[in-house]
C-alpha cells in the first residue's frame, strides 16, 4: 500500500483502509510479495503485512463508527457482485509493480463510489486523488524489469484464478505495522 515517496499520511498510527482483499491469490502472488517489502516496514515482506489486495481507500476514517460502516453499506447497496481477475502487469513511476484487476472499469467505478461517499478521506492522503486500481506484487525499486518479465510470463502460462468480489473489507494497521481485518461490507446488500 503506497509508494517510495515521502507520505506524511502514512506516518500516522492506527491507519484504516477499505480493501478488495483477495487472500485466495496468495499462492499465486507470494513468489513476488514474499521477497518485497513496504517502504514503511522494510524489515517485513509484503506477505507478512497484509494479504494480496486492491486498495480502495487509504487512509479511511481514524475510528470507524457504525455510522461510517453504514455510509459504506449504503454506497455499496446498488453495486452487484462480480468476477474479478488479474490479467495484466504494470509499473508506476515510483517502481511499484502490480497486477491489473479486471474488469478494470468496473473496479474503478467501485472505487469512485467509495471515494464519493467519503470526500473527507482523500485517497493516499491526497497524493493520488484519482487512484489507479492495482494489486502490488513488488514495492522494490530494484530488479523491477525482472519482476515484470516474470509476472508477464506467469500470467501468459497460467493466470491467477478469478474470484467473486462480493464484499469490501475494512482493515486497521497495528502498532507493529501489520494490517488486521476488522470488518466487511457486502456489495449489493448480499451477505
């Protein structure tokens, strides 16, 4: 979650986030995520901090109350669950290598729905007001070409399994910088 640049918002303790968590992809993505670390926690592999995911909104409200969860529930009520896959590889200018979620436009619309419901929570602290949906597989600034080539070959040989996206999950970062699941909200009132 995040990049190599200075991020004052990321230095705050007890961050919360809304994620599309896809732990089912762990077996597929761990080959990269287990050898890459977060800039905020260089001593831990990405796999040790949070499961594979697409960030929808970080930072979210500091102390999510039932009214915040209800606002999220209301925002998601009109959205139907859908199959989510990952078929492409990309890289951001800061070196982060990612898998592209598909259907991309539907994921982006879901993110926009959440962002519109919480205008007081600018994504990435305002650093990226129109975030690009992605699943980070490497946050390293070295060997990125090798990671991209390996990921492209892996996708061509056998893409990761698709998953049913039927909820968004709510996470809180602990004092140890490890993210913990604290709740979920269904899409379309399913659940």
